[in-house]
């Protein structure tokens, strides 16, 4: 399956175009309908390729992961071939608004601010913000965190959530990325870490699944696919896709396969986010 690669200059150009268009109050790319996608025989989907287990390149050099399988299913239901635009946390919105990607399947948290720029589809996934520690650590809730040294990925969405959740005076140590945060727990540099539910997969990969556990969920983190503002027909089709594939158990099975946990109940409404496009 073909993957669209972009140069740094191309990404910056798209970002500038998207910002300029938003400032003028116009859509950088015209609305795209399911019928038009079917007519061209392919759909270009923005997916992250460096976020295991959501989307990554496997040892054989092929696209793999939860979001990849979701994307393939979207394309199958449309009767077209998937083509991938490789996205990052920084460029995914400009690539969509600029027209490089038809839709996003981005493992992206649904937020009110993002909903002002792009159109979110009903949540299809979640990445619960979770507290991890040794199994014998008596941590049951936020009130216990002040007794321990807690690690977190600096600059991530997890950092401000930890600061808000932990009692005043809690020792917080910040690390450069998710991998070093998990390693800090395994090495005993911290007593617990706050982050993604998928940290458990990383811990298990090191052979330490019997020593550490998910203590509790600190906050919800709902994820949604996205289309451009005004892509009402595509939005309706994807909302129906999420409902159908939730009802038949497909999304639950894929979540269990890749995330290693039960897919939580997902909301159909969120404050400040309009999932109908109306």
C-alpha cells in the first residue's frame, strides 16, 4: 500500500496555508463525499507510523497496528484501496485541512480546541490515562501519590493531568519521552508513572508483566477520526461506520488485539464538541 511522504518544507507550507485559510474563514480544501472517493477508487488516510501499537512499520517494512486495521476496514467498507499519508502530532491537522489526507485515523485525543478547526467523528477508541506501579505498591487513588516519586513524559498531555491530580508537594520527575518514562519505572528511578494504557504492552515486552500493574485510571482520553469542516457526507458515513462496527463487535475485537484491554464504553456527546456537523 502506497504511503505519502512529505518534506519538512512541504509540511511547513501546508501548515501556513491552513493557518491562512482559517484566518480568512474559508476551507482550504473542498468537501469530499463517499461517492467521490468510490469514483477515484482510493482513500488517502492520515495515520501515525511511529506510535506502537496504534500505527507503526513492522520488521517487514509494512504498515501495521490498530489504526492501520481500522483504516483498512474503512477502505474495505467503501470498496476502495487505502493509501497512507504519514502524519505526526504536529502536522496531522494541516495535512487534513490542506487536502493531502481525505480523513484522519490518528489516535488523536478529542478536544474542544481541535474541534474548532477540524470535524471529529464519534469516538472509536480510547487511551485511558493510567497510573502504573509495582504490584505491591499500595496506591489506590490520587490521594496516595504524595507518598511516592511519580514519573511522567514532559510536554505530553499527561504532565498537566498529573500536576492537577497529585497532592501538593508530590515529587514529580519528568522524562523526554514515553520509552524513557517506562524505563525509569523499571530501573527504580521512580515509584510510579502516569501515562498511556499501552505502557502495559511496553512493560510486558521487557518480561516484567508479573511485577507491575495498572493501578487505576486517572482520566479519560477519547480518540476520534476526523474530516474537514463541511465534509458532512463523509462525516455521516464515518459516524455510521463507528456505530456499525461497534455493534458487530469488530472495534472491540481489534482494540483487545492491539491494546490488550477491553475497549471502554465511549460517549456520543462531549462538551464543546459537535459530532453531527450541524
